[in-house]
C-alpha cells in the first residue's frame, strides 16, 4: 500500500460568481521512497490539491468528494484534533512564497523548536539544540539560531522553512513551488538541498512547480495537471523524453515547430480556462493544436498506456 | 549587535523627544502672547486701579520688556522650575498643578490599565472569531461606547447610577468631613472613583477593542499563521504566539498617538464628576482666566505626552525586532 493515496478528489470553491471546480476528480499516489512532481500552469489547482492533504481547505472551498488515504486511513473524516497531531509530525509543508511565511517577531530558533516541542516530549533545551542542528542541516549554521527572519535573504528564509518542515522527521513532505520567485543560483542551491534531504532522510516528497526543468532535477515521477485534472502521469525520464499529452508537450516546449530546442520552455498560447464553467469536452481543447471534433464533446479518460504511463487524450489510443 | 542597534535607536528617539519638548516650550510662550486681551486687565478688573499701578505690576512681571528678553526670562525661570504665579490662587502655578497630579494619575492610570487589558482581550477574541455572533456582539458594544463622547457618557452614567439609583456619589473624590482613615478612606475613594473610571474605561476600552480587532484580523490573514497551523500547533498557541504578538505591534504604536486625545477625555470626565485633578483644574483656570496655570498645565500635558510617546516608541523598538536595525524595514 502506498504512503499516500488520493482517489477521485474533488475540491470546489463556492463563490458568488459560481462554483470553481479547482480540483475535479484527481487520483495519484506517493510511495515510501518516491518524489512526485506536480506540474501545471498557475491556477490549475495544484495548491488547492495539496492543501487538502493537510486539510487546509477553508470556505468558500470544500472537499466535495474523494478520499485522501495517508498511511492507511482516510484523513477527510478525521477530527480537528487528530488532524492537528498529524500536521508537522506526519505531513509537513513548505509553502509557496516564503517571504512572509515566517513570523517576523520570533527568532528562527524559536520557530523551529516550537514544532518539535509540540509533537515530542522533550525539554526546551533539547528542542533548542535540535533547532540548531536543523539550521546546520539546511546549510545556514547554528550560530544564526537567535536571528529574526528579516535578517535573512529570501533563499535563506526558504531554507528555514525547510528546517521547520523537516524538524519532526515527517513521513511526507509537501513543497509548494519552493523555488518560485527566487533567483536562479538560489534555486539551484535549494534544489540541491532538497535532493540531499531526500537521500539523507529518505523523505517522500510531493514537489509542486510550474517549471519542468526543476522537476527533471528532483522528481522520480510526474503528474501533469491542467484545469483541475491530471492529464498525464509517468516517470520523469520517459515523460520528459516523450511527452504524450499536447499540454505536456507544450510545457516541455516540444511542439513540432520547436523540436530543435527541446530544453527551452515555450509558453503555450492562450491561458487556462476559468474553472467556473470549464469546457465540456477536453479542458485543453480550446488551446490544443491537435484538437479534433470529439475533443469538444467528450472528455477523455485517463488511460493506462503501459509502462506506468497514464494519459488523458483522444489522440492516444 | 542587536543591543548596539537598539541603543542607537533609543538615543535617536530621546533626541527627538528633547527637540519636541523644546518646540513645545517655545510654542507655549508664543500662544499665550497671541491670545487677545491683556492678562493684567483680567487680573485687575477694578477700574480704580490706576495706570501707574498697572505699569508697576507690568514691570514687576517683566511684561514691559521686549518679547525677546521676555522669552529668555521665561526660559531662565522655566529652567528653575518657575512657571509663574497663579492669578487666582496667588501661589506658584507649578504648586497648584502638583496638588492635582496624584488624583489625575490615580484615576487615569487605573482606568487605562483596565481599559487596555479588557479592550485588548475582547478585541483579540472578536478578531479571532471574526464573523461570528461573539464578534458582532463585541464589535457593536465597542463601537457604541467609543462613539459616545466622554462627557456625554459621564452625564448618562451619573444620571442613572448616581442620581436615579443613588449607588454611587455624584462627584468628588471622597466624602467630605467623613473622618475616614486608612482602608476606610481608600474604600471611599474607590467608591467615588468608580463612575469616572468606568467612563474612561468605556471610552478607551471601546477604542482598544476596535484597534486590536482589526490588527488581529490583519495578522490572521498573514502567511505565518498558515505556517503555524501546518506545524500542528494548538489554536491557543497560534493565537497567542503568532497572531496576537504581531497584532499588538500596531496597537502599541497607536497608544502613543491616543494619549494626546486622552487629555481631552480627562478634562471632560474630571469636569463632569468634579474630580479634583488636572483636567478639572484646566476647566477652572479657563473660567478664571488664570493664564500662568493654563500655560503650566499645557506644558505639563505636552511634556507628559512626549514622554509617554517616547516610552511607547522604546517599547515598540524592543518588541519589534525589525526596528533595531534602523528605521523601517
Ligand atoms: N479562496 C478561493 N476562493 C475562490 N477561488 C479560489 C480560491 N483559491 C483558489 N481559487 C481558484 O482555484 C483555482 C486553483 O487555484 P490554485 O490551487 O491556487 O492553483 P495553483 O496552485 O495551481 O496556481 C484557481 O482558479 C483559483 O482562482
Ligand atoms: Mg499555487
């Protein structure tokens, strides 16, 4: 049994303008030693999907269907207290936009030791020592334990976030666009840190990004999300080499016209649809260069095409 | 390094406070020369006082000298703690004020402490429970209390509790000629202080509820609250260590500014309840055209506000780590 198994998850936002089907029936799983990449343009429902794993979906959002099975039990019906005990200890998260994710009036040492004290019965002194070693672990150095967040650069703040998230040795780490908005060198360093954590702690990770080159560097498997649905899934190498879904192709920048420069990310013309009234057929249909008549009418199913590859496209038989 | 930063910050703030006090001293001199009317005319309303006698008094007070010289004289006397002689009580203005300070401090400090504690707690609860019934009840009460002027509130409280129900006295600080001593005396003072203090608590507390509530709502929308939740902290810890600690920063800042407005409240409340403090003194001094006492009370109020603001600034610099590094982040 996988560590995490998400089945047919549906999360809708009930707004005044209408029902936003931000996550509309997605399924995926993460095993004990897997790093799963979740990729898709902004607004595809990636954050909404992973927030639900911590049961962080708040009104107007609601989980309207599906199961989130972590270590064999569905977390959706758990009580608030059971869920609280799981957060930080079983499942930890590094958020998008770390710039304001740290409390400005608390030392980083306190912010790290706080989570350890909450979940383990140890003394303050021991927790403080652990906070220091966490800072060492993420490459900041224990002497900064008394510093405040404003004394750190963006990249260092994100490292502190990683230190907090990994402080209690969680069984699953979720990283939501951890490197977005940081400069390239800092991105590289953080990815190296993520990889070393993955190896040192054997930590299963769900890694969200909208940059496929980042996935290639960190993830074993990838799920491509578009407009609240997973449109393609597979192991990173084969998906990167041979994307099947036109949207994946677009993300990797391998439409026939630009085949020569495969590594370069090309933006796909148009924008993701509004999720209030998504297209009836394939949601990518309006932007798809290969669209056929059937795409407009019938929604393609996510089919297994062998080799653990799943794709939802009428082009693929 | 942090201490050095904080020391630098403290020195800057103290320097700024000194400059402000000097500016107030100057303004205080100028304002009282600008007001229309001759103070001597007020002093001697008797038409039989001759022009020579008036001139004599003018010379005696140095009012015949050029303004520049008068100003230097004023500064010199001020440096010696001499703020003039009360026209009305015929004794040093500073003594007149000193007699009133303890009563005002007793009333205002007691009431402010209660108001700040209650207001902050209720405001924090309202912000935490935003949109619920608890929130709307607290918000409605606070808004009503805050929008009623202090003198109006005073009169209402007095009408109900002192006049109609007779549970509290109409005014004053103690029962005249009661001969109470020790504990009995202080019980009597507390009984007299109840309504005026309640008036200040209502007015100030209402404001603190509103301030803390909005600061709390703001803090709760910040990313670090989600981080705290993701740590699996208890709601009480999130409220106390994360939301409230950040929400208190703007509340502390506003406190300094509000103290200036509190002066108006003190004058109103003390006047309504005949509380023998500085506020009541200002009212009496205006009625009696007692320029030296007015001038001295203005100075005392202004210096007190500057000092209070200095304390608030220093507290702020202490509780907000971002300040120590120098100015805004
Ligand atoms: N609080 C909310 N209320 C209404 N709609 C929301 C809310 N949060 C997100 N959405 C909508 O849900 C969709 C998915 O958003 P999100 O999960 O943030 O996507 P991503 O992380 O992929 O950028 C978007 O269309 C967004 O507008
Ligand atoms: Mg997102």
